[in-house]
C-alpha cells in the first residue's frame, strides 16, 4: 500500500487468508487497503479470493493475453493476481513474499 508492505495474502486448502503486518498497523497514517478489509490485527479468511483482490485482476482481452503469454490457468486466481498485479493502477500492488525479502 503506497510502497509499504501492508500485509500478507496466502492461499491453502482452506481458502484465502489476509493479515495486516503488525509493523504496518503501528505506522502513523496507516490506512486499510479496502473498505471490505478494515485495519485489524485479526486475520481475514475466505473460501474464495477476496473480492477486493479479485477486482485487481484484469478482465477481457487483457486477461486473455496475460493467460496466453504466461500460460496461466484461468481457474488459478492467485497465480493470475501475482503475475498481473505487481504494478496496479492505484495504491495497492501485489508482490511475492520473496521479492520483499520476507
């Protein structure tokens, strides 16, 4: 969020999980990444990709190009999110943890 590591989104057999980083919560002026994911120390859990994150994924012909060029499975929303949302329009970008040294 605004070039600050705000939280971690993970996927496992139970679904998707998002949790804000404690250091981000302690920063003055920290803001929620979405009104549907307000600042909280508690993790958020969902069986489906959170609508906020899903909304970052391109649609239509741009999604088709991304899926063909990177050979992405159209059902694997997390992989699509990681590949296509590293430099999104707006305040939020998505990076793999190892790219942030975490």
